[in-house]
């Protein structure tokens, strides 16, 4: 059975060389970036069967996205190619002494912004959704256009038997300018699993308090609250609560860590693990991304991954992560595997 389907926009991404401002950059590195495809790539890296559904332009950027996702084990059978609208583009602006890292979007009128409820009627898409155990979406899609918002509403109200739907709030203030962000609460309450950063919840729902969040979001089976570098908390509908502290990480760049956490946590859910085990997987995946300059860091080798996921609470509390790898309880483990991919 197909394991997961991720739906959302992926754009071409331009990045100046490290340590160079956009104004002074002599060259820009081309890669791909998209929250939902980052999650798809993370799930594929963990050995899960995953498909990405979206729209891209009939251009070099779109072809590159499809090729790279396919190369990394993500199926693209449900992707539509638009002959008239372009693939979205964004520029990653490096941090300076005066300002934090940021991005500049060129996605208005993109192929993916034209996704609407009719996408669900596409026979290829309908088949993938019917076979999925998990369908993953994010609040970014809801902010792209009225059509995209209607797509998520149709998807989340679509009858589903066994498939669960996960919804990552993924708050992006510039995308919601002039739009009603109240849609996020409505969509979140239609999902089975909601992931949200405490800081995002303040913007999207007006509170970061976990009890208040559960009151505002009674619909999901579980709400996962990411408390930045402190911990992640799973709040189940029945009142059960699980909290796992974050790993100590030598952070290179935070971009993409939330998507990696989502992939790690959701992989645990798909493997039938409990909340604590799933939260640990989320922290490990996020830590791997925090130690690289791209949107997704490679996982450690299988033996190291098994060791860190199965370590004691005391060992977990003293584990550190850096470019050199994992030091469980202070003891250095095997190096990360695989090449970095900024998806």
C-alpha cells in the first residue's frame, strides 16, 4: 500500500554563496524548496513509499524539480505540468550582522497557485489519495490563492476511510497579508494530526498556551506543539500528553528544520510508534537539518539512528549534534549518510 501523499507547492530556489549578501553576490546556487516536498523527501529517506502532488510550469525549473524528487525516491505521478503558468521562484537572503536570514518570493500566478478542488477529480490524483495511509498538507497552500484554499477545504472534508490527514500550520506572515488567516483554525480542526510551532500558534491562533490550543482545536486526534529548542509536546484528544526535550544542536541554519521534524514525527506515526518515539524521530530529523546550510540534512547511518532513538532518557538529555554527527552521552557516533539535498 502507498504510505504517504504530500500536496503543496515546490519552487526553484536561488541562494547566494555563503557569507555573501544578495547585493554583492556574483553567483547564485540553484536548488529546490517547498515545505510539503521537504516532508516527502524526509519520508522517502526513511524508507517510506511517498508521492508528491502539485503543479509545476512547463519550464526548466519545473523539470528540475520533478527530476530531483524522482531521483530521491519521491513519486511524481500526480503532478500536473502547466503550459501557461510558470514554476514559482524564491531567493534565499543570507543572514547578516544587521538582519536575520529571509526569503523573497516570486510565486504570484505560479502553476501551483492555480491548484483547485478539480485536482482531486484527476484520476491519477484520486487513485493516489485512495491508496494513501497518510495525506500531508500545510497552511502555506491555503495562503497561495482562493483556489488553493478551496482545494484544502475539499480535501479535508473528503470522505476518508483509513487515511489520516496531517496539517502543518507553517505560518508565513507575508503570504497572509490581506487574507483571512482564520481559515487556518478551520482547516486544522478538520485534520487528524496538527503540527504547529508555539511561536506560529501565537500568530495563527492568538495563543501559544497548550491548553488553550487544545480548546481551540478540539477536532484533531493529536496536536503537536514545537517549542523551538526546548521540546516538542503531543497533546492527544483524550487528554494524554507526551513531551520530549529537544536535542542540543550546534545550529548552522534553522530553515527547513520544521519540515524535517514533521517528516520524522510522521514516520513514527506511520511505523505505528507511540508519541514519545515519534517525537524523538522528529527531533533527530530536525537536528540533522539544523547542522547544514540547506533545507534538509542527511540522516545518520542506520546503526547510529537506531542507537540514538533507543538511548536512555539520561543519554538523550546529554546527546549533542553538530556537523561532525551525534555524540550520544558525549560519545561520538557514526557520520551522517547521503548527500545533502535542498528540497
